[in-house]
């Protein structure tokens, strides 16, 4: 069953929820309209704080190598606390 959430008048599907850490209220507070241009929002918890990062598909006009969704596992490994809880929201067109 798909889990759909609305952020900044856009719909997102929760596609991954490692360690069951997704908290809609916290994400809603942090997700500004800055994230509207991204295809994915990855949230991770480092030191009990939620951090958000936007990622894009290659066909997105805002695509850059550093926000390539295909590299999100590298981001988790290199930029996040070891084995931290994380989730991924995918924008629904």
C-alpha cells in the first residue's frame, strides 16, 4: 500500500523508511518550497536531528552530479552518521 504525503501542495510517496524513522510532522516543518524542484527528498537523522537533502533524476532541468538520485547510497555512506535512520520521499507528478 502506497503512503502519500502532501508537502508544500505537492504529493510525495514514501518509498523507503529505514529504521521506521519517518515523522511527517517534523518533515512538514522542515520541508520548505526549496525542495519543490527536486524529484526526491532524503531525510536522515544524525545526532537526533533531522536533515533533508534533495535529489533529482537525470531528466530534471535542475540535475547536477551532486544531486543525482542514483548516488544517494554514496551520500548516505559518506555524509551521514553510520547506520543512521533515513527515509526517501518521491515526488508524484
